[in-house]
């Protein structure tokens, strides 16, 4: 629908119940129809790189090439066969990083379905200990230092590079602050964390996707998006 402007696929949205959390999009499928029609005029291309299912949630890692190139995470909540709620987090494409990684490359296959809840618990603890409480002395218990692949455009592969980046941001007047974890979604070896905080003093939303193997993180992707001031919102539902 984004690529063509065709409103028919938007019928998957339940118009009566739909809750839109993108502050820049009007509520309901009429708002989506207008948005997608406008976007279609920029000759967009959409590539869903990864997609996962967690109960009544579907979350996806997506490339958007519109007038500019962006990387995003989309989260949909379903009731039956219809979408009733939507969240997203979109960042301008950057990179590749020092290790040659882009913001989306890497494996996509879901494995270890039996470990979904174990991996969810691991990411929830990491967000609490490392990102919110900044207990960097615990970092090695979460990350496989020998093979940690990093897709952040500013950070290279490996535990030491990740530690250095966190130390720099935490020591520089707390340039990056994670204040609250809102949601942790998981399927097998992939876990998506949705958090709220600030980057360089700007109210921001952090989406972090981790690939877990044998109880440690082996890969990370993410997006950071500034949250516009409330007087600029086009709906009243909030980012989270």
C-alpha cells in the first residue's frame, strides 16, 4: 500500500478500534490512507528484512526508501485477523560502521523457539542493569565478547567497542539515558526492547533488537527516534 497508494490492503486495520502511536500520523485508517497515498508519490520502496510473532503482536525490521532512506521497526497488535494498534521507531539510514555492518544486514532465521521466554527475561534484565542502571561491570555476563556483531552505525563489533561507546555516552553528561522499559517482544532467538529516554537532552525512543545464542547476546540492531513535543502530535495516544 505504501509503494502503490492502493488503500485496499489497509482493510486489515480495524477502523473502529485502531490506536495509532506514531505521533506524526492521524488516528484511524483514514489517516493511513492519506499518509500512504502521499508517500506513494515519492516512488517508495519497502523491504521487510525480518518479521516476528509474539502472541497477538507482530514486529518487523524494515527498510524504507522514500525521498530519503530510513530504517524502522514496526509493531502491530492484532485482535483476530485485524490490526488494532500500531507503534514504530524510524531512523535515517547511516553507516556502514567501522566493521562494515549496515543497520539491517545479518541473519534473519528464527530458531530456539523453546527459549523465547528465557531470552525475553535476559533482555529485560540487560535493559534494567546496563541501559537504565548503567551497571557496566555486569556487561560481560550478557554479551559474548568473542563474537558480538554490532549494527549500530557508530560502533564496531566486539564487547570492548560496545563498552567504550557506553562509557563515553554515560560519562559525557549522560548524553544517552534510558529511563523506562515499555515493552519486550520476543520470538525464539530474537528479542526487541522498546525503551524511553533521552539522547543529548532530546526526549527519545530506543528500539533495540538482540539475537541471542546460548544465553548471551551475539548480535544487535537498533533505531533511535526523537519524540516530537506534544503540541505537534497528530493523535493523543503517545509514542508508547
